[in-house]
C-alpha cells in the first residue's frame, strides 16, 4: 500500500501546522443493503505540536480551506482491490477529474452547540473537522461479492491557512502549504445479502407480588384497550392505578398509616418506559401447523437520546404541576388515558390485518412518595433533571421511606382489524 502514498510524514514543511486525515467506515458492505452506496467519515485533525512562524504567540491554525471529495479522476482518495498473494491494484481510475477543485474555508470548532450539557462541552473534540462522504457510482459498480478493497488517502496539501484567530484567510496563500501525509485507509469486504438483523434484547420478567417491600404502599394497575384496531391504525389505552394500603401492614410497627393517604410521582407509570408491546405475526400459510411466538416490538426511538443543558427543575409537590403528584386514600384510584399510533414508535408500522398485539405493564417502583395529601406538602420541594422527564434526584432514595411498587400484569390483547 505504501507504493500508492504520495506524501509522507517526512515531507512536512517546517513552520506549518501538523494535520492528519482519519477515516472511519464499516468493514462489510452488503449487496442488498437498503442504502446501496458505501458511506464513510473523513476527518481533518490538527495535532498539538505545530509552531507559528516569526514568534507569533497564537499557536493555532486558523480556518484552513479544504473540501474532501472522492473524484475518480484525481489521486487524493483511491480505491484498491485485493488480488492474489495479497497484491493491491488500483481500480476505478478516470482520465479527467469530475469536479473543479474549490476548497471551502473550514472552522475548527471552538465551542460545541449550546444545547450540549456542561460535561459534554468540556469533553468536546475541538481538534477535528468531519465530513460524511459516499462512493461515486462508478466505484459502486466495481464492487464484487467476496472481494476485499481498500479506500486509501494518498496525501494532499492545504494551500490556504494562517495562524491566529481571525476569520479571513484571504484568497492568496500566505505561506508554504500544509502537507497532510497519506496512509489513512479503510479495509472492507463486499458480501452477498443484507445487513444481519440486530439481536432483540431479552424481555425482562414481570415484577411479582412477592417482591413487595413490607410496610410500603401497595398499588395495582388495570390496563384496558379496544380488542381490535381498525385501519385508522390508532389505539386508545387506559390505566387505572388503585392504592390498597400497606404491604404486610402491622399496626405495631406502622401505627395507623395503613389508613392514611399517600401522594406519589406518576413517573412510575410513564407510557414510554414502563409498558411493552409484543406482536404475533400472521401465520405462515405454507406451514399452518407452525406455532407462532410472541415477538417483542423494539420501537424506532429506542436508541435515540437527548442532551439537555437546562438547569435542574424544582417542583412544589402541593402545586401538583401537570398532575404529576396525585393523592390517593386506600381504595381510591388514579387514571390516565393515551393514544398509540402504528407509526414505528408506539406500535409497529408494518401491521397487517389479522395480526395480534399484546400490551403489558412490566411492573414499577415509585421513585418518590410520601404520607399525606398533596396540600399537606406545601413545603415539600423535589428536584428533577433539566429534561423534566426522568426520576426525581432529590430527595435521594425517597427520603429513606420503603419503595412502594406496582406489580406487572399481562393484559390487553389486540387483534388487527381489517
């Protein structure tokens, strides 16, 4: 591979910044992938040992003009095919460049976007500029199943740059070019078929009544929904949470608390975290005797995350904001209702008539509860993270009170309507 590298480490010029190219991409390309092209990430990274010319004390490169492109008519990025005996042959060469060279002024990030959390800002990489690139169509047609290839950066120059923090590097070079040595590469193999499916995580067991903590509030949950879903693909679900009193109530240890009301945080019954959907697909007509299994539905948003740079939220329990802190006496209930849509998030978006769904509550533990009504907690302030969508962080461990909980239940079977 070294024979294809144009610029090497020894070719760097003095009094210029040290820049390198980094490449990142998948090691396997599939012939039947939903996206047929091959994407990879190229990053221009600055190393910390560059020194400014003429004693300038601003030891940082300013806005290099650089635009990465894969052009089969140039030799910055080249495609190599692995042949017999570990030989490498360049393929996909075109006689004339496809694109006019027009470098764009880039800016190494001094600060991440404002929505980053403080910790993320401290760890933010301020030393690289990244781009997502794809193969040209002519290269894509050359890739053959069972064959291995290399994408190689052979080296290049950054002609426009300057030291300092000013924003205009001008239209003319102000010094020697910055040599960016070659050698960075990605090795990948083309394979027949499509991306292997991601293994489904095991469904956690339901919380059982035997796991209740003595002296803690006992709640049960009733879940109901329509037995069929029409082609509107919308399903309404309801829950009813009943407070039954204390678990293993012993008047000698708990006094009369078994008859007292409790106020609790409804996060324990959050629909996006505490409930699960399973599906039983339509029977295979070629094997009608085959037993269908319940399959856990993994929604499209399960791997998404958010970062909030908001300050912690302080909530007064007695104000019961958004109905988050209801009060229940023994025997009373609290209810909630919501709708789910077959959009790939709440429910599968590829449901077919005759398919069956199962909606379950997996059981939960109250992150915060206390004795008395909400009105009695005029001086009680609790703290939530800035998102307002998570567990209460203060008081920790519910102020030492036992963990109240609600056992898991299987319920609410749904048939897909036609």
